[in-house]
C-alpha cells in the first residue's frame, strides 16, 4: 500500500460547504461564475435565496437506513428492464466499496448533469 500503510484505501471526505466544494468543482472545469451555494430549506421563501439559474441540488442527509433499500430498489429496476435514463442525464452511483466518496460523487454528478443538459460548459 502507498506510504507503507496496509488495509483498504478510501477517499477523503469533502465537507458539505461551498467554500470546500467550489474550489474542487472549479478544478474539474466548472466556470468561475458557477458554483455551490447553501440551501437553507425547501420552502419557497428560502428557495428564492438560491442563486439562479440553478441546475443541480445536492442533498446531505443521514443515509444508514436509506442507502441499502434505495440501492436494492435501483438494482431491481435495472434488472427488470426499466427504461434507461434520458440521454441528457448523467447518473453515477457510488460503489459500496468506496467509503467517504459521496461528496466527490455528488460534485461530479452535478457538474456532469449540468454539462450534459447543455446548461453549462466546462473549461
């Protein structure tokens, strides 16, 4: 293992904070006039504070009780021959063996979906 360590390698978690996420997505090629902003709630008054246009929302939630059943549901749909997602939608699911990658995958997902939809162009 790198650096003399043994065991499973994981990803360093990205803090759910625009000050951490924005430098990361700008290194991915997101233009400087785009970025993450905090969303303080889903009611209309609080959503009116979200900078526009908005092409993606990343939610942070405790997932221990949700992740397993949701992954099983998605797998069942795929194996049952469900219609594939639209061509202008990018979908990436975190592999069970990769810990601490959810923030990174959320960023890649948001940037790629916005670019695939033509809402933004990567540098």
